[in-house]
C-alpha cells in the first residue's frame, strides 16, 4: 500500500500570489495593462505638447510686449536707416523642418536684429534655439540629417553665448546637439539669462595680431586649436636638441599672474623670455577690450588639457606630470588613463619634494623620454623652476599649469559650463576656498583693474 501524500493546506500568501498572477495574465488583466500603457503614453505625449505650447506661448507674449514697448525705437531706427540709404532687410533663412523664411533686420547697428521680433511673433523664430542659417550655409549632409531643424531657430543660441565668452572650443554642431538633448522650458530660460552678461564680453574670437603687448608682457594671441598645434610642434623637437637645452617654456597669465609680475621682476623677465605666453581667464579678455588689444580666445589650461591629451594620444607624445600634493599627480594620471587609454604617461611625481631631491627627479624626467612636462607648483614658483631646470629635463615643452591637477584629480570641483559661460568661474572658485581665495579675487582683481585703467589713461605706460 502506497503511503498517502500529505495534502498541502493553502496559505494566505500562496492564495495572494495566485490571484495576482491570474489578475495580470488573464485576458481581462492583459487588456487592463494594454489600456494603462496606452493611456500613459498618451499622457506623456500630451505633456510634451503642453511644454512645447508653453514655450511657444511665452515667445508670443514676450515678442508682442517687446514690439509694443519698442515700437517708437523701431520707427526711429527705420527712419535713420532710410536716411543712410538703407532700410529693412529681408534675409533668407532655414526654419523648422528646413522651411525657408525671411528674417527681418536693419543693415547695421547694435539694434539691427530688433525687427526679428516679428519673426518670433509669426513663429519663424524662437527666442532660444540653434542659430538661424541661410540655405547656402548648410552642407548636404546636414540637410539630410535634418537634426537642427527639429526645433525653431533662435535669436539666442548656446554657440553664440560661448563665442562671446571666448570658450567656444568645440564646433557649432556640438553645441546644437547639446541644446537639443537638454531642451526644456527651464533650459531655454537659463540660456536667455546667460545671454545677458555674454552680450558685454565682445565678439568672440576677434581678428587680432598673433602677438600683442599686454601691460608690458608679450602674449601669443592664439585660439585654443592654434595653441595646441604650437605646443605639439615645440614638443616634437629632436632629442639631441631637447638635451641641448633647446626646449620651450609655455606659461599662462591671468589677472593674478599680472599682479605678481609687477611685484616680482624675475618672474616678469621669465615671462618675457618664455617661448609661449597664453591669455587665461575672463579678466584678461575684458582688460584686452579696455586696452583695445583684443584677446582671441580664453586659452586656459583647464579647458586645454583634455584637448591636448586627445591630440597627444593620437600622435604618441609622451607626458610627465609633476606637482600637487602627494597622490594628486597619480590621480591625474589615473584620470588620463581612463579617458585616453593610449596616451603614454612616462611618469609622475608630487610637488612636495626637498631641494636635495631635485637632481633625482630631473634625472627621472630625462630618463623617461617624455616630450611634454606639466608643472603644477603655482605661479611664480613653477615658472622659475622651469626656467632654471628646463635644459636638465630633456623635454621639448615644459608648461606651468597652476591648479590644473586639483581639478583633474577630483580634489576640487570645476565650475559648471553655465557658470563659465557667464564669466563667473572665479566666484565659484572663491566659494570653494574663501579663506585662501578672497584676497586674490577681491583685492587682486581690483588692483588689476586699476592697473588696466591707469595704463589706458596713460597711453600704454606700465605702472
């Protein structure tokens, strides 16, 4: 006789699971889930349309109010344009979905774009969007991709802001892609607010001499791409020339460096003898406008470094990192390995070494075969060290980079892009270390501005 199988008593948990599965996978349950998905998708699409309509509604209201308020000015500008033999200009543009429209504007003047408010009211333009382009400005590939034409072009665009702030290091298509990926009502409002300070920064990369005299210091007036090409050209000198002391020293100068150069004659002389001196920071750019010596681009080391690394990786250039607190240079090397795995880092060492260790470190750099050396001791110590030991390092290019290692090691957080676009990275840096930075930024910037204004009043004499 077979033993009887014990009968399982149904538990409340088991019954609950059975009912749940039955509810989900029964015909009625499947229909309910399909209905929920359909309703959810529909609500999401409606929400997107509401947001789009909200942006369009704000554009209409703002354009109508501005046209109403500025109508006397528009009439006066039109009459002035007619008196000069001009008038209202209609420029062919590509709008949303590539549809051609005519953008209104005056022939010249700071208010030449005001008539385009009518295009905003009509729906040809938005206040914020990609730059409106003419049919001839777009390549066939761009027309086929049609990406930038998914939205209305704008009177204000991200690319324009970055050009005005001299940090437009990438391409316009990259800025357009960034805008499209983060497009929202709040993002458009933020871009509009960022455009206000950008309007005072000048016209982007200006047509200016390759070298200028800035408060008695020669500046190589280069764009970011030109600076990187020049650096790599210097680094590729033959080994025999590098060991013979024919390497090049590169330096960055910002407002603080200019102030130091007035107190430290040796540092000022080193800057004058450097193979490359690059403008760093919004303060130098604005001072250039005051002195009528236009700075082409804000070529700061923090923005330059990843672009330089990408080109070094492509060319197989060797790099050595020297400076920072113990562990900082190693952390920068880890960042480089993660971002540019094929870049050849020949070595690294912190900057807190004793004077008697200098010879050993110089020998290590020379034996590494590195072509580019980055020194992060802070100004002016790093420039003085490079000037004294450049020939002993055997590198083609040695560059003082200040606090760059702190950013790429993760010790200090870099200011967000929008803060850099409005020229307030210095204030973000002050907030992080107020006790260390208050004198440099609040006292030092005031002294720098006084020197710039005095120099302008005295007709170029240094003080």
